[in-house]
C-alpha cells in the first residue's frame, strides 16, 4: 500500500511540474477586452432638418379691439375680400365719447393752471426784485455808517443778513431770457393731459375696426352684442390674410440655425397633398431666438418658408412639414457617431483593431446626421483604409496597444446603411 501511494504522489507531482513548465515556456496570450467592430466603408451622408408648422398667407393680420365696448354692426363675413382700411365692424361709442370730452376738459384745466401760476409768479418775482434792490441800498448805506462808527455792529450785521436772504430768495427763481419760469411740473401736467387726450381720440377711432391689409377674411370670431375685447374662445375678432401667396412658419433649433440661410430650398409635404410635395424657399429668419418650451433651456429661431409654384390645393390654417437640406457629402468615410471618441481638448479619434490590439487614429469630422458622421484621418495612417475594422463603441479605458478580442456575434451587426447615413435630424 505504501508503494502504491508513493507512485500516486509522484504522478501528481509530475503533472504539476508539467503545468508550471507549460505556462513558463508557452504563456497563454491574454484574451483582452471584448469589442464589436465594423469594417470602414465609404458612402453618402446628408444632414437634414424636418420641421412642422402652420401654413398661412404671407401677410396675415389679426384684428381685435382693446375697447370694452359692444359690437353694434358687423360688415363682413368669412371669405369676403377686403381692401386696406375697410371698416369690418362698428362698436358702441358712448363710453369713448364721454372719455374724450373728459380728456379735453383735463387738458384745458392744466393749461389754465399754468397760466394762473405764471401770472402769480411774475407778481411775486417783481415784489422780491424790489426787496432785493432795497436790501442792497440799505446795506450800502449801513456799511458806510458802520465804517465811520455812526451805527453799532448789530445794525450792520442785520442789513448784511437781509441782503443775503433777498439774494437767496431770488436764486430760487428760474429765469430764461429775462422771463421768470414756473416749475416744470406744470408743463408735465399739460403733457400728461395731452397724452391722455391722444389715447381718448385713438379709442374713438378704434370704435371702428378696420382691415390693416388688403386680403381675404378667413376668420370672424365676434358677434353683434358681444364685447369686442372678449371675442369667442378669446380669439381675435377677425383674421385677414393675403392668400395669393402661402408660407410655412417653423422654428429651427439654435444648434442648426447657423446652417440655414435665406433662399435655401425646402420640400413641403402635408396630408392634404396626398403623396405630392411642393417646393419652397426660406424667405425670412428672425433676428432673435425664443424659448422652445418650459422643459428645456434650448432656444429656437422662427423662420418662414415661402411656398413657390402651384399650391396644389394647400390651404391656410393646416399643418405642413418642411425638409431642409443643411449639408451633404458624397463618397466619404461614414461611421456611427458612437465610434468617434472626443477628448477633453475637443480632438477626435477612432479606435482600430490591428493584430489583436488597439490603434488610435486621430480624425476630423464633417457632415453629421442623427446617427452617423463623416470622418477623415488627421494625417495618413495605414490603419485608416477601406475595409479596416474599427471599434463601434470604444470604452474610455482602452489605451494604445491594449489587447482586444473581437466579438464574433456582434461583428457587422451595426453596419451603417446609405439610408441611415442621411437620417433626418428632428429638432422640433
């Protein structure tokens, strides 16, 4: 039994020594990080924005009244063509006429107050001029008497004090070209009264609602007997549009507005057009941005796209979509956005798999769509060529020369099709 146990121990020892020798003489290659790769290919890429918005006439105006007055007469209906300045409706003028007369009275009163103040001020000024002259004469006389010792010092000081007081009083007056002026408050009262009169006169004019442009009445939201400042569903009283030319109003993200310019072509689609599309051009770009919504800090810039050519049944008031081509590149290297790593300094690089290890190639980027981007090597590199395998989503822990293992189940599963390369960027 002892001999048998001896041979078992010797056998185990031999196996251990063989295992140690194998690992020393023939060490196993490290497996490395598992990565998914894709072959570098060329293709076409487009950056577009697709935005929806309301269609309207190129000149659309809303007409309403700031007067809390009842409508007494409506002179137009929807579909009527009107001229600029044409009366659309009349309002009850009783209250505005009363306010107008009151404003006139206030202006007359303000002017009368100034006239009366000027009269009283002139009399007061002349009186104080006389007091000043008398004080000057008295001070001269008492100065002479005081110098000869004929009056006490107290009389001299009293005359001196009276002269100072008279001069101080005269210094309070505002004199222009020899005429004493009343305080500016009187002119301010007159100006305020004049402004109130202008407002009252404007309200009388506002009692007739007129069209600001020549066009077509597309909405009438008011009825006889209703107050003009509170139309149905809090809408405008009337909408007047120039329907000879239509336009689409959309809002472009601040991140894309730099690529939009006047005259830029657009393709217009809408449900009402069926499968047809219209052509348009960017006709205006707002000089200021506005809040997109309360849930984001992103700003948007309103623009208008004018519909050109045949309108093909497109109507004002419906929603349509505009596709704007921002940029494109043909026959260029296109990769998923996830394949490009951006450093803290803003530089970009891609990770290629060369002989089972990572090799970084600095790149520049070009046209970018929703999922893909155009890339070019900063300088010539043998790893950057068509057919080379790059890592689709390189981990930040990878370094130059890091061993990697290509995942055979994921390889090629994220290829970029020509259609994906031009995915439309949705910004609104």
